[in-house]
C-alpha cells in the first residue's frame, strides 16, 4: 500500500515539475527581455519591453477581445471542418490502397503552395467575408490530421492481424478492430498540430482583407508603428494556441482512456 502511495506521489511530483520548468524558463526569458530593453535603451517602436506590452494588452483589452473572438470563430469553424474531412479521407486512404495512391500525392502537392498566395486568390474568388478565411484554415489543418491518421492506419500489427485471420474476421472487421484503435494516437497527434495552425491560418487570411480579427488588427498596428500593440496581438495568438493545444491533450487523454473499442 505504501509502495503504491509513494509511486503516486512521485508521479504527481514529476508532473508538477514538468509543468513548473517551462513556466520558470518563460518567466526568465521575459525578465531578460525587459533587462535588455532597459540596459540598451531600445526605443519602444523598435522593441518594447514586456511592461509596455502588458500595458498595451490592458489598454486595448476591449478591442483585442473583439478581434480575438472573430479570429477564433474563423479558426474553430475551419478546424472543425478539417477534423471531419481528415477523418473521412484518412479512413478512405487507410483502407483503400488505390485511393491512397491517387490522393496522397495531391495532398502533398497542396502543401507546397504558399498560403500567402492562396489567400488573395480566395479573396478574389469568394470575396472578403467569412468563407475564404475558413477555407485557408481548412487547408492548413487538413493535411496534418489526414496524414498522421493515415500513416498509423496503414501500420500493421502482424500478431493481431494473424489472430483475426484465424478467427475468420473480414478485411473491414480486422481494419475496424485492429487498425482504427491503434491509429487514434496518430489522429490526435495530427489534431494537436492542426489546432495551433488554425489560429495562424485565420490570422494569415485576415492579412489579405478583413474588417475584424487579430490579423487585420496586427496589420494596422504595424502600419502605425504601434509595436507594443503588435506584440500584444502576437501574445494573444500564442496564448490562445497554447490553450487550445492543452485542451486537445486533455480530450485525448480522456478519450483514449475511456473509449470502448467497438
């Protein structure tokens, strides 16, 4: 009993330490940043210190919140669509070899086209509204989800395959019982990558043309040399991306732990 309690305490200590170390490193970097700005007397329009960035966050909190909600709406919509499409095409390519041979190269080629080129094209074709921004997010998020899911689906567990063959399982049943469960970790790995891309994709699409959103707000801050506001905008993007990543991790842990494999 004592041994299990000690093991539990050690595990909690390791988890606490793994959470504290990144926070400590980030706090140290912020302190060094502020010290460098003060020491070298860097002008705020070139590089504002963390204090000025925090002040900009507070002073512009209302506007920043409004723009953040717009960007998050675009990101969540595109991200949700990318998950659905990624699962569908992942299953198709994982199960059907010829579908994989036909589609995989197309998906790879699509990633070689810079989104900064596609964004203005989508604006020309679909206008400056909600749709082109969602499409950019879908394109950014779809590939990592589909590829990581597909790669894990086509990995074979020979022992499990042989057991299911002996039991007379069909190809689909073997795929459903053996391949899909083992590919869930790959699926969530792709989703974690994609969720950080979703905010970035929405911001990039807003650079081309938008009325609201963190991207257009960032552009206005740059053109008016309000560098502290620009850094505040970037800080929000980073924090939101990290929070979303952590939420996906929590969902993954709950889902993998509690799922009933068919």
